[in-house]
């Protein structure tokens, strides 16, 4: 909620100075009160969707304007998997092992976030490089074939260190 409101009120006006016709879709859990506040700002609020992939495929750039919070940044991983370039804050990309400027672009203030969004939209070469690098990062670190060995190793370690009464 905080990130979307920050993007729409502080970043989007800067984006629209360079790209006046840019459209924004908010996808995910969006409280009704926020949806109402965004309604007059030319933002389409989609809310939660059963499948994020069609939404991502319609996008020129996936934005992750998180400024607070924890947990896994699944939206970044989903965008990488789908082949969509990502612009995020540092918080939004935390813990993913990404290389800013290579796998995605980072902007932690309105001007740098807006510039990064516009650069991705306007520069086909940059866009293609971010798509390639982001997808490669997904393949190396998040595709099931890349992590199943690690999961099996963790399970074996957990079972070998469990006491006799701990096993099912």
C-alpha cells in the first residue's frame, strides 16, 4: 500500500513529464480506500488476480516500489521468470542476490525511480539486457531445477540431526 501510493503520488508525475501517456496498473492486494484515492490519477486498479503472468506480459516494466516490509520478493522473481524488466527500490530487491544495473534497476527516491522507469521504456537495448540478465538470474537461483538439490540437502541434514523422538 505504502509503495503504490508513493509511486503514484511522488514518482508517477515525474514519469509523466517524460512519458505523458504512460499507463499504470496496480495488481495485488490493494485496500478499497487506496483504490479510491488512486482512481482520479489515471491508474487502473486490478487488485488480486488469479494469474499474474498475463498482467506481467502486458507490461513494459514491472515496478516494485517497496519502501518498508520483509519477506520474499516474489513479484521480482515472477517478473524475471516472465521476461519483464524490473525497476525496484533497494528494499524491494532485498535478499534476492541481484546486481543493480545488471539484473534490474534500483531507485530509492522519486527522481531516480522515475528516471529508471523511463530509461527502461525508452531504451530498447537496456530493456533487452535487463530481461536477459533478470531471466538468467531466475534460472540460476529460483527455477525448481536449480533449487531442488538444495532442498533435498536441507531435508537430509534435518533428518540426520533429528533425535529419535523427532522423526515421524
